[in-house]
């Protein structure tokens, strides 16, 4: 039994967790075959609630375990990511959810071919909802450049950092059941690269109105090599992605990242590390000194139950075990990809 460390896990402990994350990334029955993209999104949404003026929100606390944050429509779908990590929490109960969610994203980025992201541990888990920020702090993809600035300046990012962070849309896809948008940004959505910026610049993106009334931008790449009978898959961009092109200050960085992959990797690794530290205060030795940490230490929340709705693992307002419903959803997704209308 590993003793609960006073303020953060040791390197040796973390190595075991990282290895376990690597081992779970390959998920042949899920989406494009990898848990990586959604783990990156989990970490981003856990941190992206930060407000620099009021010093609230951020990656401490793992507030998405609670309905108030986890049930925010902006977080729809992230139960998949949290459920993927539950077996790791079971094996290593000493790690806080807040550390596990952020660390897992750095492992996923590296494994998908991206840069090394510096990560420091020590985040604690909230024991109630009192410090959970209000809903509505995450970006709305239907909007444009002003909205991006409003949201990301609040967190303390500048224009260059907004564009670099947006490069994460090289990974994964949109799901109509989560956000209402549909499709992937690049042809290889489990491979980290600067392809998103290249495609953003060179393709002729056409506006498309979806059945649910939302508008996104689409392009069909006829050049991609296909198996017999395979239809070329439409690629997509969100209105916020397209706003990086129409805003001249953003566009400069789209162009630079499209032509210089190393520059993008360097900037992305720095800005993602900064994102994961939002809301975390450390002393000179690196120890987290947020009130909840100095009062409660490195306090990992108990693992959630493997039995749906088990009352004993719920704090007030806490979301129950999430894995069960996913199996059917994933099966449906795979069938839809094969052309079934579900
Ligand atoms: C710039 C503002 C942003 C907006 C408006 C936005 C919006 C969205 C939307 C609507 C989705 C689709 C969710 C779904 O339907 O499942 C998505 C997916 C994703 N986002 Fe963002 N996002 C933004 C920034 C970021 C940032 C900063 C990161 C990370 C650094 C990120 C990483 C991802 C990833 C990896 C996915 C794919 C998830 C999956 O495959 O399930 N996004 N985003």
C-alpha cells in the first residue's frame, strides 16, 4: 500500500500512472480507436473555467465529478474520458482526480506524436461544490473572434496562445450528441501534428447548416486514398476555428504554425502546460498552496463506485458511476460510422 504523500506524488508513483494511461489509450471500439483526444479535452475543460480577476476555477479540485460542473452542457461527452480513467484511479487510489485528469492529457499528447508537456502534480480534489465556478465559462463554438478573446483573455492568454491552443483540434472530433456539431477536423485525428492549421489555410471551407440548425464549415478532401466503395469523409471546422482565419491578428499565427511544425509544437507545449496550471498557486519549492491544499493536504477523492447509482460513493450533487451507459453509445457510434442511420 502506497502511503498518501503529503503534498504531491513521487516521480516513481507517477511513472506507474503514466504507464497505465499509455496502456489504455488504444480503444479499438471507441471513436477513431483512441481515448487520447477526449482525454485532452477533459484536461482542457477541467482547467478552462479559470478567471484570473477573481482567481476562481482552474484545474484544482476536479469539480466535474459534481453535477454543477459535470452537467454543464459544455462538458457533454466528457463522461467518456472520466470513465476511461476510472480503472487507473482504482489501481492507484492515492492520486487525486485533478492530477490524474491533467497528467493523462500530457501522456496522451506525447503518445499521439505530440510534444512533451511539462506537468507538475499536487492538485487536490474538492470535497464539496462550494468552490465550483459558475457554468458558462467555456467557449461557445458558434461564435467568433471577439468571443474567443473574451473567454481566453479571462484566463490570462494572449492572441498567439489562443491560436496555439486551438491547434488541439488536430485531435478528435465533434459528436452531434455532445455539442451538436459533427465530424473531424483532419483525416488522422489521433495523430498530433500541425495539419489543422494547414487545412484551415488551404481548403475552401463551405458553410453548412446542420439538421439541428447549427452552422459549421465543411470540405471534402478528394485527394485522400480510399478503399473500394469508401466514400470520402467530410472534414469540418467550427465557426470559432474559421474566425482564426478572418481575424488578422489570429491569422498571422495560423500561417506561422502551418508552415513551421516545430514552432507549433514548442508553443503548444508551453501553452498547454500553462493551461494545466491555471488556478494553481505554488510556493518556491513547487508545493501547491491553494487554501484547500494547505488546509486539507493532497486529498484524493474516493474512487467512484463501479455499480451504477451506488449511493455510498456520492457526495452531495456528485455524479454517479458513468461507464455503464457508454458501451451502447459506443456501439451506436461505430454503426453510424459504418453508415447506419441511428
Ligand atoms: C477555442 C475555443 C474552443 C472551442 C469553441 C471548442 C469547441 C469544441 C467542440 C464543440 C468540440 C466537439 C465536442 C463534441 O461534440 O464531442 C471540441 C472537441 C475537442 N476540443 Fe475543443 N474547443 C476549443 C478549444 C479547445 C482547446 C483549447 C483544446 C485543448 C487544448 C481543445 C481540445 C479539443 C479536443 C481534443 C476535442 C476532441 C474531443 C473528442 O474527440 O471527443 N479545444 N471542441
